[in-house]
C-alpha cells in the first residue's frame, strides 16, 4: 500500500491512495490541466483510477472533481450533504455514502468518518488493504473521541497542521476569518495536532505527514517542530505536504 499527495493547502488538495492494482483519488481541488500534470509527476494518468472520494464541498477539495470525473468517466463517492452543496457534478456517476459506514472499492476498504468543519456533511477517511491502514485528518476544527477511535492503530497518518495560534492571531486575516479558522469548525492548529498525535502514537505508526499548512498563518518549520517533539525525532524527519508539489510516494 502506498500514497502520495498532489498538493495540500488552501489553493487545492488531492491525495492518491493505492493498494495493489486499486487506486483512488481523495479530493481534487485543481484545474483539469493542472491535475493531469500533477498526476504525471507521480507517473500516473487519470484513467488509472477506480474513482474519486470527496471529503466536503469547499472548492479547494472539490473544485476540480467534476471536470476530471466527466472527462475520464470516474465514479465519485461523497456524502448526501456534500452532494447537496456541490456544484459542477452534472453527468458524473455519483455514489452517496453513509458517513459512518465503510465501503469497498476493489482492493481498498474505505472508512469515512464525520469531522467538525464548517461544511454540510464533511468526512475524512481511513484507507485499508486488510493489513495496513492509512488515516487522513484535515479540515477539522478540533478532535473528538470518535475521530481518535477511527485513527487508532493506523500505520500512517496525514495530519492537518493548518496554523500557528500566535501567527493567526497576529496575522493579516480579518477578525471574523480568524475566529472561523481557529474555531471548533475551522482548522487544526499545530498544538492541537501535536496533542492529538500524542494520543495516537503507537509502535506500528510508521509515518506522519503534516498537511494543509497555511501559507500566511504557519510555516513548515513550526509544524515539523510541533510534531517532532511528540514523536521524539529530529524536525527534518517529519515531512510536510506542500501546496505546489505535495509529496512523492510513501509505501507502508
């Protein structure tokens, strides 16, 4: 099982997950040509995918899904709430999922789970191949017992480190946006992510990737420092999913 990022941040998100011959894309917030180019960097073409799973309706996650799915005839899985808020999905083969029920796409078992975020029915996902599990948590304003139960025992974790509390407070955002980003339905702050990671840390955890790092309210170095303290490793040992290039293949 392996995974890679097309890019991560407020300008667009996409994560590739592969188990054997099965490959899915989680979210696509990039234009069509940009998506194809980002996939090519990973040695992939859109036709290589079994489909696209969507977390929620914000443009940096769903903005490119319709065009990619229509052109390459890819099915799309998403919640009823996300479908109700989504645009540009005409002509797409949509499959509505239950936010608490796992489903299978060929060689991948995909477990959605609800998260607190300012969208209609947002979810994140845990992907498994029967032996290994990859957990993904971004676009959540806080942790919950259910989130921690879903992510317990994963072999790899893609974890949001959206902002640094001091940088957000002293940064350029207007007051209302600061409250939204830092609120219970906004995005995880470095310290929150580190505390969550500390509760999830276990012997099987092979890899933790910091993701959805804000360009204006955080730095890669701050995110790395927060997570490395929990993991007991050097800052540089914590990898960061960047906006422009994501990250290359990681095998678990």
